[in-house]
């Protein structure tokens, strides 16, 4: 299968020009043997490279390139497939943009189109060339430092209280995970995550239920979450709890039930954020929207959890405009080296900034993910990098501390 990969990266400051020439010469040999086409643009700071050829060969070469210590912040922009080669002969060709006219470079790339399948102006790969040559995305080339630039130090001031034991009368238990602003070293909120009494996943808790039983159990569980939060001393803290969207539709007076449970445990509605996952199909959207508006009118905040992973994210933004969205882990994963994920998240940030909707990134596990998202404009995070969920407890937060350069 013919595969095309395009990536960009930053050259290290200490790489001399003569090494660049040697690198290209070696790549020309490797690519020629592998039947791979390589076109490399360099502007003095950034690399932009296209690789095209048999899938296994292209992938192997790209993986080797990613491990090269002469550049960093390697971001894959395109991985595409085609019936025939579009870019000239095999090997490697370098265009140093400090020495070549940019329009001439683009024309040269166009001229490399094979005689049988000439490149079209709207070819995606060609458009990436044009964007790089015109420097239209340069402001988004975030130069994040290496992962080991930061240490993550658990907060010694977090009280080491014994975890709450499951209530024998309750069918569920909860884990609590902080939502934080790492640079400000501030806990924004705590999320109550439903578990079985044995500590198993939400799917395990709901597995034995069917039909409307699921929604009644979902609503009843919020009494347990609020009671546990009160025992853990969170009455002065914002608290997030998850609710299935259809619970608002399927259970009569669900909003009144929530308001009563909030009051019974010493909270006020303004402290509580209800998080709806968009991974469940909302079959009666008008009824759901009406109930959601009732929640907001009572003072309860609303968030869309796992935004970008479900069925109605953009429609929900337009329909009732939540106070916060939480970007799905699947979009967060390795965002620092994925051009498509970066583009999607930047679009989400722009949209939510215009609508004055707060954004949290969920499931952050790597320092590079956090650093890229922070550079993109997100300041609130949740994930194992900072604190895992505490079963019946509030876990200590590992705050980032910049390491001293040697």
C-alpha cells in the first residue's frame, strides 16, 4: 500500500550546517534502497518533510526519524494513502528555504508530479507544502521542552486521612480526583467518580441493571457522592459529579431530587457541577435541553465530559451552552506529536473562547501532553500525571516544579 507521511520538527541549536548535508546524503541512500521518496524543506529552524512509498518502509523510516536526537517536537501532520506515487523519484531532496525562492520551491515540487498522475492544486499533501512555505501555521509550532524539564512533587500539605469505607447499605462507592491549575498550584474542583463497593469501574456498577433501572440508580448514586464529599470536608470546594444525559429525561423530578440531595449534605447549588457525557445518545434532545436549563436556573453548573468522543458535542454547545467542557482523553493522548489532534483542540479552544466556556483537559498522563496543552491556552487539567482518583479519599496532587538547568 502506498503511504504518504508528512511531519514537521525543530532542529537543535547545536547542529552544524555540514551535519545537515551529511544527514540528507545518508537519507538519500536509505530512501533509494527502500523505494521511498523524500522531500525535505528547511527554513533555518524548522524541518518539514514528506515521505512517500510502500507503507512498511515509510513507517520504519519515520519511526527512525522520530528517534533522531538532532531535532525535537516532531509532529505528524498527515498520514495518507494513494493508488500511485505522486512525488517524483525515490531518494531524498533538500530545499533550504534560506537559499531558494519559496514560489520556485513550490513549483519544483509541482513539477515532481508523476507524468501519469499529475498533482492537483487541491491535493492535501501539496497544500501542506504551501502552508509551510507561506508560514501560515508558524505561531502554532509550540517549542515544548523535554519531558524531564519538570519534576512532579506530591503536595506534602495534603492531609493523610484514612479513606472512607463503603457504606454497606449503598450499592456504590466513589473515588475523587482533583481538577487543577498546575502552574497556579490551585485545586479548581474535585470530581466524584462512581465505583462499585469493591472499587470496580462504572461499567461494572451498571452491568447488572437494565432499562430505566440504570437511570434511577444513576440518580440515587448522587446522594452517596454528596454524602461522601461532605465527610471528606469538601463543603468549601467545588464538586463535579457525572450524570447520564437521559437520567434527566427518564426520571421525573430529577432536578428537584438533585437540589434536595445538595441541600441535605450542606452544599449549595453553585458549588456543584453536573457533568454529562456525550458518549450516550440523547434521543429526546428537547426534553434534555429543558431539564438542563432548569439545572442552570437553579444555580448548578453544567459541563460536557469526554467532549469530542460522542454523538452531539457541537449540537450541545449550540443548544444550551455549558459552563465547561472537558476534552476527551482520546484527543489528549500524544497530542504533542499529532497534527490532527492539535488542529482539533485548537479549534475547540477558539470556539469555547468565543463562547466564554471554560476548558479542562482530562486524562493527562505525560508531561509533554500537559506542556503542549498549556502552551495552546488550556490551564485546567485532570489526570494521572497530577493525581490518580482516590478511592474514598482525596489524593495528594503532584505539582510541577521546573528543574534547574545544569
